[in-house]
C-alpha cells in the first residue's frame, strides 16, 4: 500500500515538472516574439517621456521595426503607435527597396505614410517626387514627379507627370506625361505604363530612306512571352513597297521534357505595292534533348525568291539565296555507338521557272557508327560505320537506294621527343541499286584507303606537319595518292607564317601553294599578307594585303586590297581579273562624336581589252554617332551595289542594355544563322 502511494507521488512530481518546463518554454517563446516586435532605436541624443512613450532623437538616428528601417538626422516617434516624424537626409529601407527623402510622417507598423522630397530607383528609372502617399508596403502614389534613366546631376532628359502610381515588382503607371530634353518639352504622352515583373515591352523605331523602298519606318516591338524566350513583332511601312509584317522568337529552355530545348523561328511577309509581288521568307531552327542521349533537331527555310533577303535585312551581306535546304534528324548517342535517322532536302533556284526546285532529297537516311575502341590491349583503335540512304537526285531523275559500310583503324606513335607519327587505314564498300532512271543496273565499288602523317614541334616557333594519303579501288588501280605539306612558323607575339601545298604522286605535279604572313610591327600596326601560286602552271592565283592602324585605340584606320588573277584560258575565251580595294576609318572627332567612313571599290579587269574594264562600287558608307550620355544618336548613309540608303536612329541606352540581357547572346549567335 505504501509502495503504491510512493509511486503515485513520484509520477505526480514528474508530471508537475513537465508542466512547469512546458510553461517556461512557452513563456520564453512569447518573450522572444515580443522582443522581435519591439521598436529599436539609437541616436546621439535621446529625450524620453515616460508618461506618453514619446521619444525625441537627435543626430544619426536609426530606427528599426520588423523589416522596416529608418535613418534620419532628427526624429520624433511614439513607441506604442510606431508613428515617426523624421527629417534631415531620411532613408527608408524595406526589404530590397530603398527610399531617400527630405521628410516623412511614417507608420512603421503598417509601412505607410506620407513622404516629402522622395527619390527612388526602380531600374532602369530614377524617380523623384515632391509629395508621395504610401498606403501600404508595396504602393507609392506620387505627385509632381520626374523620372529618367540619365544619372547626370542635371539629367539630359526626363519625363514629368502630375500623378504616378508605382507598385513594387508589379507595375508603374503615369498619366499626362511630357518628355523634356534639356528642359525643353518635346513630346506628350497621355499615358505611360511599364511592367516591373521582369518582362518589359521594348519598342524600337528606325526611320530612314532606301533607294528601293523609299522613305520608311521600321518598328520592332519586343516582349518575353514566357521565361527563357524573347519575341519580336516587326511592323514596317515603306513609301514605295507598302507595309510589311513579321515576327521572330528565340528560346532557350533548360529543363523541359527531361532535357533542354532551344531554337529560333523567324518570318516576314510583304505584298509589294510597286511590283505587285507577294514576297516572304520563313526560317526555323530547333534543337531538343528528348531524353538522355536522344536528340531531335530540325532546320527549315523558305524563300519566295532568291533576292528577298537582300532587300529587307539592311545589314545582311547575303545578296542572294540560290540554294536553300531543310532537314530534320533523330540522333541517339551512347558510350558505344551513335545512331542517326534523318530527312534532308536541298533546293536550287531555277532561273527559268522562277521557283526553287529539288536538287537532292534523302527520305529516309540512316547512319550507324561505333565510337573509337581499342583492339584488345594494343595501341590501335578502330571504328565501324554503316550508312543507308533512299535519295532522290535531280540529275539522275529517280530515287536511288545505297548502302555503304566502313571499317577504319588509327594508330599514333611518338618517334622522338618532338616527332609523332599518325597512321590510318580503312576499307569502304559502296552499293547502289541503279545509276539513273535510264540505267537500272546495280553498281558496287570497293575501296581501301590510308595515310601517314608526321607532326613535329621544332622549338617554340616552328611547327611542321607533313604526310601522304592514298586511295585504292578494289580490283582496279590506285585512283588517288597525294602528299600534303604544311608548315607554320610562329615568331612569338610578333606574328606568324603559314605555308601549305600538296604533291600528286600519280600526275607528278604540285598543286597550289598558299601562303599567309601576319605581323605586328609595332603597337597599333597590324599587317596581313596572303597569296596563292599554282606550282603546276606557274601562275599567281590571288594577292591580298590588309593594314590596320590603331587597333588598340579608340580610333583606327584599315586599308586593304585583293587581286584575283584569271586562270589560263585560250581564245575565244577572254581572261578576266577581279580586284577590290577597301578603306575604313573610325575616328573619334571630339568629345563623344564618332565618324565611320567605309569605301569598297571593285574592278573587273580585262587584261587583253582594257577598254572593257568595269569599276562597280561595292560599298560606300559614312556614319556619324553621337553619345549623349543616356542616348545614342546615329546618322548613316550607305550605298551597296546600286542600292542607296539613308537612315537615323535614336536609342535609349537603358533599353539597349535591357534588351540584350533577356536572352543568352551565345545562343542567339548559334541559333540566328540568318543574321
């Protein structure tokens, strides 16, 4: 009985101890929360009123309550209501947002109040306002407001509005906005809107004049529809041609469908007013990793005619598109092999039919190849491959089925410290079911081929690579045997010399000798010389020289020439030489003024009939650029071939930098081959 009583007392004591411990923990937690919500402050001098809990702080005042912090020269506040009246270099920090002001009446518990002399930066805009009402933690309603992207002490331009509404990370709106340049009103905007969600509409205007289009206005409206994409709407107005419309979208999505996806699509259409032609083009590239090791790619293009791209892409040097192609493929890569199934179509421009005709079409094509593997434990590697194609040929006039197995061996051996021998040997067999629509007989050919090359590095400045290759048709004769020779000599940072040619063993003849010299004679002077010489005929093929002065400086001058000699011909064929002379000057005229001058002069030379010589201008251009701190103004005149253009543009630096940051530049270069 006593034992039961003692046990009961023991467990009651334990229970009371746990209750007291829990109560202590809860009380401690409550005190921490209370302290977290306390208003903390410091200053050089403080006067505290116990009756009202009012505090008068003077000198380097720092207040904090939750996520709100206020710094000021002088402040009067109440500890209970959390209402602060601060003056003298006031700074309000709430999370990532910082406000600078002259004075504020602020409720720190609600993150609201009235702010006088506000200054805040919402990239790319810098905003200042006389009076601002802040009803909650995210909203600012300002009066008598200026906003600009110019960080000069006296902004070169700004927009002024009576009322502006700003919601952090959401939007910025203004009504009755006037654009001022050098304090002169130049443009009125009844309404201004900008998204602050990381997706911004960017509008670019390019007025100008072209010899073909007449006066024009090109418009580019860009917007990132979803993450990892950027889309542009192209709206153009031409005085002679009419209106054109197009669009382009680039995308680079890292994680989708178990892999990545990237590509670009571009299209443009115009119904020309002067020619009554409907012209356009479509370009599409896509790469996607469906799953690990499995990749799908496609590349498609369409042009209404061969010269369309030249007319409407101002900076394109692609004058005509006589050959276009489209393909798609599905490729699987593993550590042992690569398997690829593909469709490929190549078209050429038929001058008589005025349309693109199919030259070759592979549908389907299949290729299999193994990765290089060692032969047992020997220093010898081998690869095998099998290619199958069902291809249409325009010249054959029918589909031809072909199979081609290949086996190749490779071996590398270091002879001496600086000499390495590279050897390869292979066997290839080709079979096709017919030659053409008229010759239906199957054809099969076998080949063995190989080569040996010796590579050496003779010191720091001399590199030598020489070798011999051969190809032998089975049950026949040797069809190819050449000795390629190349040598590069490097002279440290001064420059280098590259020479290469080859010797044909079967014909006992040398081919073209190509040579290139590149030298940096002194800081700011680069010289490049190139030429080719046919060792068999003893004739010079071409000569080219290029001089560049001031490459490392803000201004530079480039001068160059090239001359291509006509090959040896017999009458009545007339030999024709072609030449080009170019000069380009980029000059910093004076503070923030830049001049660009380009001149390319072509020449068609008839050595036997000089009176027939032609001197068509290849390119003439003069451009002036003015850096206005926050704006870039460009004025250009250009003549390419027989097309004249004059245009000017005004670009806001903030818009230029924001646009460039929306997608990866390297991806753009990779997936925008038509640029």
